[in-house]
């Protein structure tokens, strides 16, 4: 399984979009422990959304979608519904 996930910063409300083959909860722990530069600076995070895929290429395409163009608007719509 592959996952696309959104993490929301508890400290500044920024949203991180990621892709992983790990359970999103495990990946959340890794980010909260400073696994990359961006999350180290903007954490701690909470997991607010994830999607599950059988195919790695589909998950990677979806991650890219949420990071560009119209996908950013869809991401914002998802976040606004979940944070309501």
C-alpha cells in the first residue's frame, strides 16, 4: 500500500503534503522527530488526512496534484471541511 497524506503544523498551521509506503501514523512520528528540514522547522504536526493507493505511481501523481495548480485548491477545500 501507498499513501498520500496531509500533516498540519500545530505551531503555524502550515500543511505538508507527503507520499509514503509506511503507515501515515508512523510517518507522522518520523516527521515530528525531525526527519526532514522542512518538518523539523515547522513541526510538531498532526495527521489530518490520508488517501490509500495500491499503485505507487498513482500515489506519487496524486501527491504532485495536491502540490500544484488546481490540486492546491482541492487540498484547501479538504482541509477546510476537516477543520470545520
